[in-house]
């Protein structure tokens, strides 16, 4: 069967509002029309998407699964249509995604100097996205940290960086010059298994308020310093690999040129020496925070 994207967008609106009337208002259509469209969509799919009562509208298991997939589907379609319109206008655009704390400005400057006709956009990645925007078509190139699913992607290693411990300035360990893994054994570590956060800012706010500590890459420590937090080296901490990633299906033209330029540029500022420099930059911040 063919998926009706208009009905899919109607479905998403109802799923998000859990209410046909409010969804109809958002879509600027009459509620009876929306109800008919959803019933027709369910008939086309051959399954119920909503469990309806006089008081509530809830997703069925099938509806929840479709809702989980819908955002990816509509994003891919929207990106494809945007690229079609850009091609029609003769525009060339390159989107570079980057993980928090990793900097791509030097690579973009070097690329733009050779290709001034190509407009470059940047896409800051939320921590849970990793390589997903590359698969969805929202970005052409990613500057990422492992681990992530690299299937179907061309990976170019850039360097390594160590992780540091982030603690509130009032923590008993905050005055130490460095920590060992044993020092952290009894500490509450804020990671995805203990507490899922929506952003680094939220995580750092929780740490500053005494909710726990976290291990973060050194480049993040250098980019998100604040006076109520300290960042300490953890001895024997395993390094994190940084890399460039592009879809194997899109490794030609401007993407290939950017990959070559960025590899040379970023390796010149990264690798093990970058980690040491960044840790050195973090240490004075610790001294200032603990004085």
C-alpha cells in the first residue's frame, strides 16, 4: 500500500494532542473531517491506531509504533522536498552536524575558501541523536564521538579525547588534583542508565545542585565551564574516539571535498594532543573555582 503523508500528519497531530478537537484546530480543519480521515487511515493500514472513549483518546500498541516512526518519515520527506526546491533554484547547500564540544569552524572556513558558491549550515546535535541526522538526511557530514551505529556510514578517524569528572564545587572531592576510578565507586553517576536528561545544560544543573556527578569528554568541559562546577582528570580513563561520518551513499561531490578538507584541518587540531591541551585549559578553571 502507499502511505498517505497527509493522513500521517493528521495522525501525528491527534497523537500529540490526545484530543481530536485540539488537533483539528492545529490543522485548521473541522473535527468531523479529521475523524473521518483518521478512520480512513486506520482502514488503509488494517489496524486501529487509537483507543477512543467518551473521555480520552489513547494510542494503541500499533499507534504507538507508528508515532515512533512518523517523525523520522516526515523528516526524511521534508528534507527531500527542500533539496528538490534548492536544486530547482540552483542552490548548493552542505549541512554539517557536530556533537557538543566539538568544533568545525576551521574546517568550514577552509572548505568555504575553496567553494564559496556552496552555502554551509551547521546542526548542533543533541546527545541522543548521534548519527541519526545523517540517516534521516538532515545532515551531510557529522563530526561525532563514538560509540554510535556506523553501519552504512563511511568513518574517518580524527583523534581521541579523554573523559573528565564533573562535580559540584562543594563536593568533598572537588579539591583534589585528580581522581581515580576507585574515588567514583560510591558516587551517583548521572548517565542514561541512572537518569536521562534532555540536554547538557540540564545535566550540569543537576550536578551543580548536588544530584550526582558525570563523566564528560574534555572538550565539553572546556566549552561548558561554569563557576559552580569543577572538572577533574580521572586516571586510567579510556579515551573517546572522535571521527567524521558520512553516508556511504553520499560520498561524492561537495561532501567528498569537505571530508578531505575537514580531515586534514581537524586532525591538525585534534588527536591525543588536543585532549591534553583541553585538560590543561580545564585545570586553571578548577583552581579559580576552588580558590
